[in-house]
C-alpha cells in the first residue's frame, strides 16, 4: 500500500492506494474507534462491498447504512434529505463519521452531507470507480445537482481519509473503466508528459485491469491531483486548479446537449480534450504529431473521438453558459505543449468556431 499526503495545513489528509484495502481494519481504526458510523452507498455497490467494509469497522460504537438509488439523477436534494433523516433518527451527533462507499455520485453527495450536517462532521471516501479513485474523491469538491444545473449546490469540504481499493475495479463495467481512463489521460496532458508516455505503453494492461498497472496509474494520477489542489484548493483566479478542467467546457456542452446519462462524463471529456487539443494545434501551441498521439491514446482507451451531432451555434451557446465563465468570454483550458495546460480567454473567436465546426476524422 502507498499513502499520498495531500498538503492542506490543518485540512491535510492521506490517500491510501493498494489492493484489498476495504478489508484492512488498521487503515480505518484511528478514525472510527468508538464512533457512530454511517456508510452511504447505493443499491449496486452495497451487495458487492458493504459487508466486507463493515467487517473492518469492528471498533465502531454503532454502524448504520444508508442505501441510495443508483444514478446521477439521484444526486439531489431528496437523497440528501434521506441521509439527514437517517442521521437525525439515529441521533448521530457531531462526533459521528460518514463513509462514502461508491463512485463519484455517492462521494459528492456524502461529502456535501458531511459539510452541512450539524455544520460539518467528518467523512471518509472509499471510492469504487476508476473516475472517483483518480478524481472526484480527492480535492474536496462536494455537492449535488439542482434541476436547473449540474453540481450547482455544493461546498469545498475535505475528507479525513481516502482509501482506494484497486480490487473494487474488478466488478466495474468496461465502459466505466474507460470513462475513468479519460481523467487519467488528462493528468498526462496537463502536467505530466512522462506519465503520458507511460500510459501510451501501458494502456492495454490498464484495459485488461492488470492490478499493478492500475495501482501505478492511480497513484500517479492522485499525486498530480494532490499537488494541483495543494497549490490552489479553492480554484482561484490564478487558474491552476482550473487546468483540471481540460476538455470539460466542451464536454459539459456535449453532456447537456445529449441529455445526462446518454454519454458518460469521461466519454464527453475525452472528446472535449481532443477538441481542446485541436484548437491548441491550430493556434500553434502543440504540434501535429502531438495531436495525433492524443487522438490515438483516446482511441486505444475505447473512448469516442467525435462529438455527437451538435450545431456550432448550440455548442457555443452551451459553452457560454458553463459556470466557469467570466466577463462573457468563454474561458478555455488549452495545451501549451503536451504536458502543460493553461487557462485563457485570449483567442480569436474564429479559432473556436473552426474547432466546433469540423469533425475529428
Ligand atoms: N467532486 C469532484 O471533484 C468530481 C470530479 C469529477 C466528477 N465528479 C462527479 O462524479 C460523478 C461521476 O462519478 P462516477 O463516474 O464514479 O459515476 P457513478 O458514481 O455514477 O458510478 C458509475 C456506475 O458504476 C457503479 N459502480 C460503482 N462502483 C462500482 C464497482 N466497483 N463495481 C461495479 N459497479 C460500480 C455505480 O453504481 C454507477 O452505476 C458525477 O456526479 C460528477 O459530477 C465529481
Ligand atoms: Zn471530469
């Protein structure tokens, strides 16, 4: 097992990565000893991992589980109320602790429940999808969706511990694995060209769920995310944390246009990264051969390359309503080189329009 420290002063915590962690009592014992524990999970993950995780909590005062429906559409106020109600009925006080067992949906909602119940109680992330292991469980963004917008209600609230058990990925559907790989590839593109090369060489073992390769990719991704977050915890104007959104402005437009649930987030981000790379190439930042490598790795990861049929006007409209925009001009994350990203509004509109108009292949 390896532990990565995320350095945030008093809010620092460890990210443990390894095999079989959910059955390792000693990882959790310091946090749960004599406490009331609520494990929040969903109806898909519960039958797979809930009992095993509970066995590691023998030192707890009491344990309840809260099993939510599965799906992005349940990342809402109703599910949050279900959590609050269980905690209140069971007389959970400020010293109780929440455990998020599941993908990013469960992690985001549990974190937000932790941030708000009795003005804040501790929580631990036990992410079980690749996307949540390399991205959503690390960095403290928590929240729920509102009917008028995704992730619109939320808080920055850091967990006490992230325990990443790579063995949970055994049951993850291949499509979800690929979606997680999009975010893994993103770290290579925005700040770690050596990791990008490693991914080019090891993509097939990752797709076959080789444990050693997965451990390596997750550690490297979490290290990258941990240093970005340590530098810019609250996504300041400096734009360091914003580079984690490479491909996301294009990707969010795709997700909204096709309707949530029709494309996985990671699939939309993969296409978004290709579009951002294409624009970076047209602006003279990255070279043609880099762009070819980017398309190639995304294709090898079984991710889509082309956006769905969205008109240029609709694309622009959806991108302009992305919450990260300031002063009316669409903020973009582009690549200065393969391995270095930057945030900018300094581009000619016709460059963006050309990117939106043409198909990739
Ligand atoms: N907080 C952040 O910084 C951040 C970053 C990225 C994404 N997110 C959020 O994360 C969410 C997406 O997360 P996700 O991709 O993990 O989706 P998800 O939580 O919906 O999980 C995907 C599917 O896999 C199932 N699943 C989970 N673990 C499994 C396992 N081990 N075996 C079999 N099935 C399993 C889930 O039940 C679900 O059906 C979105 O809501 C997004 O907004 C948050
Ligand atoms: Zn993402």
